[in-house]
């Protein structure tokens, strides 16, 4: 059941989940009271290590019958952490629930098959659950694998451009800001974290149009910067997340 909807210009819950799974390098597997930390997911992320399958037609799990002994209920937990050191670095938490076959170990490439129940996304905006069809139809963000490098490069080498983007923020939010850093970037825009003495605020700056390829990121960022340069005053809130 969905508890919040996605505003225009933001990734959908399914897209956020696919992006987290694509970039995850670690996860926690919870099975029958045991928690196992998997800290070295080699390759492109959890999406290549966990294969999700729908429940088989007629599976007793769908009718509320006792779980077959060969199936073990399992939950996979993932945490999306901001690459820039900030207060409250957790941007999202993802859980994938389902059943693993106790009689089967991982395949030769180290991957596991899971009969899927649901995936859930938790952010500061709330919690949403996603079904398998919606999850498989969604695509990971084009910037998923290069986001961390882009954000750290902008924060370390182009703080002047971050200050220029602050012209697009409501003047009321800019007052008393101690630091502004890029918190996230995706196909739809950039999120800035505004830090105050005892609190923080995240502000969303949407691109003029979403990008479809990572190579378009530079053009979209320069478009935002040009809008900021044309601002006659320091403050025009585009989207507050």
C-alpha cells in the first residue's frame, strides 16, 4: 500500500529502488532471526546478485497456507548513503521481501533466486511499497553509477557553482545557512542540502527537462547555472523536497 505519491520531477519509488539495487555494494540478509552482513557485492550491484521471481501459479504462499519447508522467508535490506559527509547521510532505505529455497545455495556466479513478495522504499517523505511488475518495468537512473563521483567533484572543486545555484533557492531558506552542498543528482535534477546551526533543509532544483543519458548531465547542469545567472535576486524556489 502506497503511503505517499511521487511529485512531478522526482524519480518514482520503483525507479529509486532499482537505482539503489544497481549501486549497492553491501546488504543485510535477514532469515529466521539471523542477520548476515554481505559487505562485498562485486560487480554492478545487488541487481546482478539477486534474481527476483514471481510466486509460482498455485503456490500455497498466496493462499495463506503454511510455508513449504524448503522455502525460507527472507528480507534483504539496503541503505542509500549520501557520498558527501552531511548530517543524516541516509537518503533512503530499501527492503526486498520474499522467500529463498533453503535446499539451494547460490549459483556458480554467487547469485541467489528469490520468490518476490514486495519491495519497500523509505525516505524522509514516507514509505511506499512496489510490486514486481512495477519494479521490473522501472529503470535505474542513468546517473546511478556516476552520481557519487559527480557530487564529490562538484563539492570539492566547484563550490562556487554550488553558491551560484543558491540563487535559485527561496531567500528565506538561504538566511542563516552555514553550508550548502550537493546531496543528490538524478535524471530529473539536483538536490542541495542546506545546513544550519541545528537543522538542515533539502531543496530540489529540477532540470529544464529530464535527461535520458549520463552524457547529457553537463548540458542540464549548465542550463540550471544559466538560469541562476539570469536571476536578478538571490532566491527563487524551484522545488522544496
